[in-house]
C-alpha cells in the first residue's frame, strides 16, 4: 500500500456529521474518512458520529448506510478488514439536529472529551445552518476547540448569505468556521500556486502584458441526479459560478501573498473579488449567456431534457448552463478577460483552467507546417489531474515545419505515490485546523455582491435560458460570446 505524500495527523477528534444518512455523507464524507483511516492519516482515537432523523441504531446504520458508503470507495482500496477497523470508530444517533432538547444522547457521548477537537460537519440543507448552530450552542456543546464545516451554497443571495454568516458567527468564531469548496482540495489547484510562486519562469509572465485571456471551464455530463427540487430553485449561476468558478478565478488571478498562510492567501483572493468589474443590467445580454439542456445523448445513450427531470417544473426557466465574460480592473489584469463557463449534460466531464498567451509579435514561421498557435498553459482538474504547456516545435525531418507539442506534467501517474482526493485533504485540514483552502465570510459575501446584479439583470430583462442539446457544449450563443472578441473556446479532447 502506498501512503499519500502528506503530513499525518495525530490530533484526537470527534466529528459529528449532521445529515449522516444523506447523499453527501455516503458518497463523499464516509468514503474519504475511511480512506484516511486506511492509510493511517488520522488519529486512531478519532470518532465519527453520524446523526440524522432516520430510525435505527448503530448496527442497523452500519448494515444499511454503511454498505451504501462502501460502494463509493475505490475497489482497490476497499477491504473487509480495513472497513471493520473503520466501522469501530463510527457511531450513529437518531435525533433532530435543530431541536436543542434532542441533544442529550450526543452530549453524553461527547462528555469527558472536551479536550478533543470537536467538529460539526453540516451535511444538510443550508437553510438549517442557523437553527443547527443555535441548537448546538443551547445544548452546551461548543468548546474552544470546536469547529464547524459548512457546505455550499452559503445563502441564496447576498442578504441570505449575510444572514447565514451572522447566525453561524453568533455561535462560532470566524476562525472556527470552515466553508468548504471541494474544488480547492484538488491537487491541480494547489499546484497552480506552486507553479506560480515556486518557479522563476512563470510569475513574470502572469499578467495582461503576456496573457491574452483566461478560460475556466467546469463541464459535467451528469444531469441533476435526483436533486431536481433543489436545483430548480438554485441554477448553475448560484450552484457553480458563485463558488467553484469564482474561487478558481481568484486563485488564478490573485497577487503573490506576503506569506504562504491562510490569512495572506484569503486577503489576496478577496482583493480579486473586489476588483471584478460589475456586470450591469444592460451588459447581461452581451457578457453573459444562460442555457438549459433538452433531450439528447451522452456517450450514445439517450437522456431526457431538464424539464422532464423528476421534481423539475415543466415550465422551468432555471439555467443549467452559464457562460460569462469577467474583467478584473487592476494593474495586473486590465485588458485580459476571463471567460467562465459551466454546464450540466455537456459532451464529457472536464474541469480546467486555460491561460492563453499572446501571439508572437512577428510570424517568422508563417506557412511552415501547422498554423502558428499561441502558447497555452492548461491546468486540468478532471477527469485527469495534470498541467500541460502547449508549444510550437519543429516536426521531425528535414526543413523547419512546425507542429503543436505538449509538455505534460501528470499529477496522478506517479509510481509509488498516491495523492489525496479533494475531500480527504480538506477533512484532514479541518482536523489539523488549517483554513487555507476554506472560504472566509468576506469572500462569500464579495462573490454574492458580484453575482447578484447578474441575477437581477436576467430577471429585469426577462432573460430566458437558451436551449442546448444534451451531449453538446452548450447553446450557440456561448460560442458567439467569445468569438465576437476574436477568440474561441478551448475544447478538451478525450
């Protein structure tokens, strides 16, 4: 067994997973915690306490929900022996997390362990965050070493985000709050900072003088996957752009932090959000595109349209696709646009950041081989984590004929090494008390302050999402968004 290259944590902890029977807990949290346990990355004394309203005891929970969690563990990493060892630290309590009077059994289980790191992971509806925090406080379970983890989205708009932050902040100090975005836990995202700030080659060129534009794409081939009711009141702009894509934009565009610590990095990310040029009501029709998938095919298999999904309104105008042009008004990036796009039911799943450099000033090799292409630096987050640099190089043979070549740094195909998956890394950071990869409340609110005018502009101008076929790359209007600037989307090749 190969151990992930990361620091082991011997911190004793109790992690209370509120919503322990939900999809997030079973697909992501328990498999990640199992893997950390399997590789010996967490303290042997650490306990995981799943709580939910489901009626059953610990053994029934392990038989029913434990078996479902096992299905999301990579086959090569799952063994009955390792699972049995992990299950010994797993507890289950039936309770209502918003009722302070229901916390008696949990309080008894935690009693005598006040010196441990106490983590409350809210794998539940964001609408319940405030009520759960108040109940935890009323039950007297908040200690100096307590931490609380919040999943996105934080609020539905700026006002509700501020309300959630205030409610949680009334119980927990900001240093105890971990707003999680699993994209920030990916190996490639952290390598973005390592490449910029650990090498002399790239940082001098990381600016508008040398970079023509930046593209950030997060494409999913999946639909709403049984979350129709939630998604139909949320949409792609709130669900993906407000958090995932803007976080990737911030890490790409931020200034070098004074130190490599959580406070300095967060400050630089907030500066980027504050420098984003507002997209006014008048500009939403020229700088943004919304779309909604209709019936089509994914990998030659027919799929239904969005309005035919369960729990989705037949006349829904919720967007499942967004493309937009963002400008950052500061010295580093003025004149270099950032193009963002995300969508469901697209051709194939891919998440990547593409920096396209400016063209060479003099075409010395014109008409010699392939058409001269500008250099591109590609950070691919999925399906394969890697960094690629596209260069023009001489083709083998006599004469000078150019062709495109890629310098490829794979972040997954390293013999003898296993990188931590996103949730594994982030859960380990929560246990260790490292907040670098988590969002500050000011980040959340600054992101909503930029997103909200777009939502208002769509509403005021009665913008309806354009239809696109499942299995395509979104509505044709998204192509026009970038083509009118004499640019084109970089299309990932499987």
